[in-house]
């Protein structure tokens, strides 16, 4: 039993480079060994058939890692874009000289009667404005 553990340990050492910089391809080998581990696990679970699993998993490992990184980068870029857009809109609103519109602290009741246009935003309590499609 212990002998087999030692052997698997040696095989693992062989598969996994100490660091990405040690490999010429800059870490691809490590991704492949990750894929190999994934596939060995799936093979044990009986999710993939034996034999072609190694090629399958090497591809899956690499593709999975790259795809997840790309996805993460895409999400981060989208988040930054959204934030920038929001900031720019807030700045424009300030330069127009009106306070930010929004119901952050409860519902703001305007003192004006409902049919008055308050600050370029009218409140939809009076039907006539609906009829004109404002």
C-alpha cells in the first residue's frame, strides 16, 4: 500500500513542474496536469470512458482554465465600463445644476401639486399627462 502511494507521489512530482517559469511553455504543462487530474477523477466517477481520457482531459483542463480566465476578464471589463458610465452620468447631472434624482432615502414627497413639472420630472399621479404620453 505504502509502495503504491510513493509511486503515485513520484508520478505526481513528474507531472507537475515546480513553477510556471521552469517550463518553456510558461505554465501550460501545469494546466495540462491539472486537466489530467480532473480527468482521472471523472474516470474514477465513471463519467468518461477509459483510454482517450488523457487527451480529452488535457484539452479540457487547458480550455477550462483559459475560458474561465477570459470570462473573468470580460466580466471585470464590463463592470468597469458600467461604473465609468454611471460616474459620467452623475457628473453631467451635477454640471446641469440639479441634484441627483433617485429614491435612495425613502419616498420624497414634492411640495408642489402633482400637475406641476418638478425638476424636469413629473409624477404620474394625474391622468392627463398619461394621455399625452409624457
